[in-house]
C-alpha cells in the first residue's frame, strides 16, 4: 500500500526505552522502567541513569520505599527539557529526601559482578549499587518494520500527540513520529526534534492520520 500526503505522514508505532551507548551497558542486567515497576523487592541501593521525568519519578519511589538512590544526569540539571526552576526545585527536594544527584555526569563504563553494579564516572569516580535503572528517554521501532528514513531530516520523535481542534494543537499524551516530505522548509535539523511545542504551524490540512 502506498500513502501520499501533501504535508506529512504520522506513523504511530509506539516506542521502547532508548539505551545509551555506554561501554559495558549492553552486557549487564540493567532495569528499564518496565522491570522497575515489576520489581517485587526493594533493592538496598539503586543507581538511576537519567534525570528526566521517568528517572526522577522512579528514583523518588524507590527512595521512599527505603533504597539508597543516586541519580546520574549528563545535563547541568534535572528535568533538562523543562523550565530550569523545575529542575532546581526537584534537586532541593531530592537533597532533603536523601537522594544523591550528580549532574554533568560523564559516564564512561558500566560493569556488574557479585557485588552489584559499578558505574564509572569521569575523573576516576564510581557509583556502586545493587540495581541499575536506565531511564534515558524513548526511541522508535521503525527499523523493525522495514521503514527507512533519514533520521534528523525527515524524522522527528515527538513526546506528545496533538489533536487539532479550532486553531490549537491539544496534547493527549501519546508517542508518534512525524515524517515530513523532502524539502519541507518547516524544520531543517541535524538532530531529531523532541518537545511538546507546536511543531506544525498553521492548518493541518493534508496531514494523513492512518
């Protein structure tokens, strides 16, 4: 089947956890959000790679259940996509609750052994814990479907689904990908666009929902 659209094509394939290319990570039994919510016991200690919404939420959950938690975020603050005040406020709350936060964390390698997980940081530092949670965003499964796109020019993963009513896009919390036609002047980027702002100005006429 061939689909043609004047302005864009929405491919709603869903997403899966994005796993960063950290040395040794693929060889260890880390958790994603799925394993974390399926856990039947609270670990004595937990390292969370990723200080976004999911990582921070689960960090606080396990901390309040009694785990000793460390959050590692490569950006300069927690909740990088949000307003700076939100990340600063959460950092103060975490400090008050005993959750250790390391921002601008240069993670170089991960290892696992009888003693648990070891996350190597820059400048010869390391974090040890019983469990490791990776919460570094979501990615798509287009490759498994045989869809070939030029990521960055034709593909954007947007973390919210918008329904057009009147003259506004309204968020209703889904994941999807937007494939724009070649030469589209709206966005020319070298990296995928991720965000909740209006990504498609004007009327959505010609946008096919399949």
